[in-house]
């Protein structure tokens, strides 16, 4: 039996509703594939912040340094400003654990209808690879000069050569594992954004290391249009932190629902645990009702197993998701069904268990 030590952070809002479904499916996969999970759950959240004044303990990240992975729901709740909750929990994990590759698959699963007319699973199957620790998400110079009619907010973007090269290489390596072997760079190279010519320069340099991989590059504005009109053009799309963030909500929307989109915050060197979480947030508008779609969390669990070397268990979970959503009665409301969160999660766990 393999043992996996997983740090579990349900967090806020629907995070607390979908994480238990992810764990349920992991347990089912564990029974079938001989994996014993040790889930170490913590209450790090906005609620903790309101009680104790911090999102997590000062030594929080020390506690999980030797875990196999972190399994997170969502962070953020209206009563706590987002910059407090996110800089207090989500962003420190990504940075401290050097999870610089945010890998977000966009796949139209069998049984789901895309909002794009006439598109099937063969048309929408790509990855957004998002730089996850620098770029536009920088602490450097974030300030607002107040007190006059001429108030100014200033924020600096940071693109290091090391940080840019490693995310580009990650994208090219991922493309090598895929039949189409194609990388698209999301950019804005007309120099209006000063960091982007640098990104393009590094893209050209790294591309030269991968003569077997075909490439394209598009300005971010037209790229969003191509996601909608030509999703079949894409295989691996690499972008900076902010561009990648935007593309990774747009991608899942064309693949059916933000509620199913998974992500892996990957530390490729495996010096630190990687973190797996859905792309969506805490959804305050539907939290507490038991109607959230658990599939983003469950698919993230599959990505976690894949990362930890259990490809067979991961594949079984994806198949189970496809089996269950083929039946409209098992779908949650965002996908046009009537099932609640637990019904959908249980149905998937049952198929995994076989
Ligand atoms: P959101 O993803 O929470 O919600 C956007 C919309 O999608 C809402 O209408 C919501 O009901 C719907 N939705 C999201 N997930 C769903 C699911 N599983 N099933 C059904 N419907 C779903 O984004 P938001 O409203 O911009 O942000 C809400 C809070 O979450 C904010 O505090 C934000 O900062 C935070 N957030 C956290 C993360 C994260 O933890 N990684 C990601 C995004 C947003
Ligand atoms: C995501 C989220 C986060 C991000 C927010 C909540 C900081 O939108 O994981 O995509 O922008 O990275
Ligand atoms: Mn986002």
C-alpha cells in the first residue's frame, strides 16, 4: 500500500462543500488502487482570520513542508478584504513552495455541451500554463498616493529571466508529452507593456531549444477572441500570471462550466509539495446551499494523483466524471441538472469504486 500525506485546506465558502467530495472520491480511488490517505485538515480561512486575526498560523507553511501535496478548496469571503485573505494564505503557499507552474487543463469532457455551437471534445483539449509566482502579481511598488485630486495607484510587474525561462521550458516540456507538440505564447509584444518584449525575447530563446515543437504567438486581446472562435488551434498555451489567470477562466467557460475546471500549482523540482485546487473561487452567491459543482475539486484530486505517480487512479477518476455527467440527473445546476453537491460527488465515487 502506498501512503500519501495530504494537507487539506477547505478554506471558505463552497471550498468547504466541494473539498469533502474530493476526499470522498480520493478515498474510493484509494480503496481500489491501494493508496492510504492521511488527510491533515486545517481551518485556515477568513473565519479563522475573524477569530484570530490571521488566515493561518505564523509557522503554517512549516507544518506541511514534508507533505506529499496540498489539497485546497477556495480562499476569500466578503467580510474580509480579498487582498488580506489572498496575501495571507493562497499567494504565500504558491510562493513559499515555489509552485511556479500553474497548470490548468481545458478539456470539453464527453457528455458536456459547449456554449460554442458545433464544438465537440476533439475541438477543445488544451492546457493553460500560467506563470504563478511573479509577473503582474508582484508586491513591488504596490502603493497608492492619496490625499489630493491627483491620487495615483502604482504597481510594478516583475519578469525575471530565470522565472520566465522556467515557465516557458515547462510549457515546452508539457507540449512534448502531447501528440500535437504545439506551444502558443500569450503576449502583448507591441511594447505597450514594457515587460512583454522581454517575454518574447525569452520565448524565442527557449523555442530554439525545442526544434521539435511548433509555436504561435498572439497578443492577449486577439487570443481571447481565438479561444472562442478557434479553440481547436490550441495545445499548450503559456502566459504570464495575469494573462494566464484570465485565459484560465475563459477556457473552462468554453468547455462548459467554471465549476469543473481543475488546477495544479506545481513545484516541478519537487523540493516542496504542489497544491491542487479548482480554478473557481469561494462563490459566496451560492455558498451554504449545497448546490456547488464538485467536479473542479474532484478533477483537481485526479491531477494530484497523477502528479504523485498514480496515473491509473487519476484516469479512473476522469472516466468516472465523464460517466456521471453523461446522465443529466447527476449534474449540478450550473450544468443544467438538479443534483446537489453530495449527490454528484457520491455518484462519481461509486463509479470509481466500481
Ligand atoms: P467565483 O469563482 O467564486 O465565482 C464566480 C461565479 O461562478 C459565481 O457566480 C459562482 O456561483 C460560480 N461558480 C464558481 N464555482 C462554482 C461551482 N463549483 N459550481 C457552481 N457555480 C460556481 O469567483 P468570484 O466571485 O470572482 O470570487 C469570489 C471569491 O473567491 C473572492 O473572494 C475571490 O477572491 C475568491 N477566489 C478565490 C480563488 C482561489 O481560492 N483560488 C479563485 C477565484 C476567486
Ligand atoms: C485563481 C484566482 C486567484 C488568482 C486569486 C483569488 C488571487 O483567481 O486561482 O485563478 O488570481 O491567482
Ligand atoms: Mn482566477
